[in-house]
């Protein structure tokens, strides 16, 4: 049976999010964890911020870290949130002309899609659900919450 879960996430639902993020580590070893996103959450989506090891990301992409940002991350050991995980890397400026074909953009989309896919395949008891508050049906239908990445915390 599908459990409706409010945003005070139960331990079994938290384990589902944990499992989905851990599933990212094999194909994307630079993902080292996550935090719940601190901005507004919606009933149909639960947003998280992935914690990214900037050195492992650099190694994975085969691109140097921009020296300015490398020093910044070292001087600011708390996680610093960005919305484009590849922006700290030293790509050629001409690569920004066609952002949809930029290797960093493509990687970001692959990470997001992989997280969504992993979460979809989890057993039902680990997933978040919400009951529609706007449905005309009685009883209102229950839907699965989508797990989504909002930002990236660099470490």
C-alpha cells in the first residue's frame, strides 16, 4: 500500500532518498552526498542539493579546476551552493557558445536524469507520495512525489 507522506519525511522515506543518491555514486563518483534544498518545496516535488567533490569532478571531466574557485572552495569549507556544477572548471570560453552541447551541461542533465530513474525504480515503500488537494474526485488521488536536484554544494 502506498503511504502518503507529508514533507516531514519519515525514516523509511529518508532511506529512499539516501538510496537514490547513493545510486549516483557508481556512475558519478564526484557525488558525495546531499542536503534537502532550503528553498520552497512543493507537494509534487522534493528538491535536494547534491554535494559535489570538486576534485573528483575535475578528474571525472578531465578538466582543471579554475584556480580562483579552487582557492575559494578551500577558503570556504562550508558547502557553497551553485546551480551549475561545472562552472568551477576551466573550460575554453568558446564552449559557452552552444550551452546545450557543453560537456558540463550534458553531464548535469545526465546526473539529474539518472537520479530520477533510480528513484522511480525504488520499491514503493521508499517513495514519497502526496494526496491531491485540488482534485474534484472523492477521495482525491494520491501521486508520487518527484525527487529533483535544485543545486550543487561544492566541497
